[in-house]
C-alpha cells in the first residue's frame, strides 16, 4: 500500500477512535515478541502466576499475533481512562479497585472496538481482524509499549507520561499495514515507591510482580482461603488493589474520565463497613449485576470481607 494512503487511513482511524472515547491510539508491527518470550517463560517457570493456569496456556499465541489473526500486519492499541471523578469514601471502610467502580469494562470497550472495526472496513474495504479486551492471550502492555503508548513501570503496569496508569488497554489485530509508532523511553528512573509501599511485598524486583503475593490476585483470582500469612497486610482491600498505582508519581497527572458507564453505581457508593459485612447474595446480585466485582462471585467477596474484618478485629484487640 502507498505510504501516504496508509498514513491517511491511520489518521482517519485514530480520529474515529478518539470520537468513540479512546484517549490514545498507537500502532505496532504485528510480529513475534522476542523480548517478552524469555521473560514470560521465566515468570511462568517460577510459578509466579499462581493459580492463573490460563497464563501458561497458548504460550506461542501470546507472543505471535499472526497465530491469532492469520496474515496480521498491525496491532492497534487503544487506551481508555477510568480514573474516577471522585474516589469512593474509604475512611474506616472496605476498598475496591477504582477500575471496578462502574460497569464491567469488557462490555463498555468491546462495543466501541466493534464500532471501530466496522469503521475500518467501511473506510478501507476488506480488512480482516479481531478485537481484544483483556479476554484472550494478548500481551497488551507489551503491545502498548511497542506502539509508543508508554513504558512498563516497575509495578509491571504501563505508564503514560500524560495520564499515569489508571486506564484500560484494548487491541485490534488486523491485516491492514499501518505505519507503526516508535517506543518511548523508561521514565521510572531510580524511583521504587511501588515496590517499597506494597504491603505484601509482591514486587520482589523491578518489573517483576509475584502474583501469588499480590492483593489483586488474592482477592480475585485465588479460589481457596487467603493464607494466614497475609493477615493484617491487606489494608481493607476486598476486591483488587490500587496501592502501587496510588503511590506512583506519574499518577499525579491522572485526570477524571468522561465515560458515564464507569461512574459508581449509587448503591455501591453508599455501602459502609457494616453494609459490606451484612451483604446478602440478593443484594450482591442487584448491586454488582454489571460490575467487574461479580467476578469473585458472592462467596469470594464474602471471604474477602471476612478476612479483612478478622484482621481489623485483631488490630483493635491489640
């Protein structure tokens, strides 16, 4: 394809993405992720993925986008901000990660991705591809980094110079050859706040997260009882955790999102500590019907609340 024509298509797609509510847009060439291969293999060999067996599945597909979309030429990465307009009251209350305040992002973003894919086909012609929102073996942060969206922080999250890290990533893998964007440098420098502040010591070395110690993993992915070794270390988190993001200096640049679907459900916003502890399955189903929190199921959330409540009682008892 003619270079000018390809660049023109890219600009049109980018403009449409912005209209759909995505804040940033980047393109990388669809090729094997050579740098990521040994890192992923080493991480898996050390069993740092814990019970997330799916992380060990489809190893080759995670690294090679052409195995997901035959003939793929470009990986388009999109970013959607979810930093809240107002942080929920956590004074003497249980906490949930900011990304779970509103409607499940999978549904919010996938609909918009499908609209973008339809626009590409209407604008360019016959283009084949797939849309991905954290639901397939796609190394989204690696692709975001390659497309110039930001750099991988020491907490393993993607950091953007103007937005920090409170955003969702999504991808289009397509057989349209678009001009790629270059990567940016790592701006973490000597900062280790995310590592130093993690109460469960889940970041043993820069850029490596041991999921087995991560509060997000313990409250969402772990299906068994939370080990007693973490008692008193969870800091009242009952679904996910934002500690390593909250302390990151780059998140001082975070700006409130403009996506209505990410606003907190009123009933959830009003829950106090007693309400959480007395939560029934019926109320759970009502409040979290369209929320990411439903991923833990009622039993999982009650387990998290009970674990946090027990730790609080121990502290008060002392």
